[in-house]
């Protein structure tokens, strides 16, 4: 059986072979397999060295101090640690500003905080999917403790004006958390330039392994973060648990490669994404969700208004694409991200997310265009009979 062309990089990326090789070296006897916390012998020292090298690579990617990187199991844990950790340390006093177009890993912890007594201010995105800075300004009161807005939306690829929001938060004396899961390798990140206090990243979104991520925590606020997991005092007390040397080494190598390729990879992705869109934009009833400005180079969210979205998704057998976030892919409900943008339930159900990545070839793009045109035209003709 011939596998479909993989165009769901926003869901997860394949591990880069160079990353897999680095990880394999940390699994068996003869490699760097030991517990990084075992400091009484050379095996532990070697493992700790690999972990700290990975920490430096991730810190370089975010332009921060390595001591500001806290290892986690992924962006979901990082998001939970950021939101719950900040408010638990303040006994759930104060308010949170976030948006209705965030990932569920922000929305669900925010709802949990609300049940604990935190006042949550929900901001709606504009029709273009962007969170307006003025809306953030109006939502920040004296009681607000934290703002949490994602850098790149996981469904539309829309890039939010985090630098402006960060500047506003600094002026107001409010902490800013950013979910940057979809941003790494797609847009330039500098936590100081963005005025960010906390930032979540996940390795499997940039060609590293699943099950590992990090939370950037600005050094001056680390005392304000209450840990979610206790036992051993790892990660300077912010996240206990034996560190998975092989996963962290893989994440570090993935970060190193992103940094090495950042000058060319994003431009190459954008060119392929634009080529794909140019090949289908003339189809009747087809339009782009989120516009074409300030968009991640790998994302393309398209409404095929002439046909039923589920039917189209099933008919595109030669392509691995999705209707939205992998975390909500089993739901029959329309995308809450798209409906928050003012898109009707009907058009949200007719929308498909196409996302490309490092291993998407020009042939993949051309074949995808041909397949979409063929299937969409056939479905249109069938429905018009």
C-alpha cells in the first residue's frame, strides 16, 4: 500500500534522522544511558553533560540563559505549569487574560483556574484570527496577574503581535506567558525582544521526539512559580522527576538543527506553501482562513465551501491532512478556533488544515495540488447533479 503524502506537520513532525541517531546513543550500555542525577560516577557525569548541552541548545534557540530552561514532558505540561504554577503561588488571587482561540492546553487549565476563583478574561480574535493589542490593553486591570497568548495559532498559523503585547504587559507590571509550540522553526524567537516571562515549547513540533518539552521561565520570576510535580527537587525545584537523557539529547539536537537552518528553512517552507495555495486558490468556493499576512510559513487553512468538509477529508486519500488540531480531531464539532474568528459552523466544518515541513518535497506539493483539484472538482460535480 502506498502511503499518503504527509501534510500534517502542525500535528507532529517526524524525528530528523540526525536527532534519532543522537537519541540512540543515549539508550544502551556503551552509550550515555545513565541517570543525569547520578553524580558519583562517570556514567552519570556523561549523562548530565548531554542534558546540559541540550539545555544550552534550547536556550540558544529562544535567546535566553540556559538556567531559564525547565524540562517538561511537552507543551501541555509547560502550559499547565505556567498557568497553575503562577496562580497557585498566589493562592489563586488575581486575574488571567487569554483568548478563545488558544490551544486546549491553555483553555482547559484556564477553566480550571476559574473554578478555583481566578477571574478569567476571554478575548475573541478578529476575523483574521489575530488577537488585537488594544483588546489586551482594555482587559488588563489592577487585578490581572498573567496574560497568556499564543505566538502562532496551531490551526490557522496566524502570528499574534507578541512583541507589542509583551511591551504592554511590562508597562502594566503583568506577567506574559506565550505558547510557542507552533512557532519554533517557523518564526524567529527572542524572549527578551518579545518581553516574555514564560514560554512553552514542545520537541515533537520541530523534528524532535514526542513526550519532551520545556518551559522558559525568566530568572527574576522563578520564585513566583509553584511546581506541579514534587519529589527530588529536580530542575531547581520547579519540576521533579528523573530526566530522560535520550529525549532531552534529541530535543537539544533538534534545536541545534533549527538554529543552524533558520536562515533558509522558513523561506523554503513559505515558498512551498505559497505554491500549494497558488495551485488551488482559483477553485470555485475556495478561500483561505486567516488571510495571507503574518502567517506561519508552514500553515495553510482552507475553506472548501462547495463541498462537505468531512466528505472531502475522507476523499483525499492520497494526502494526510486534518480538519484542525490533533487534540480535537476526533470531535464532530466545528473548529472552535475558526468559529471564534466569526466563521460560520458550516464553513468551519468545510475547512481543512494543510501543513508542510522539512521533508515536504516539491513533488509532494505538485502532487497534492493535482489531487486536491481532481477530488474537489469531482465532488462539486457530484453534488451539483
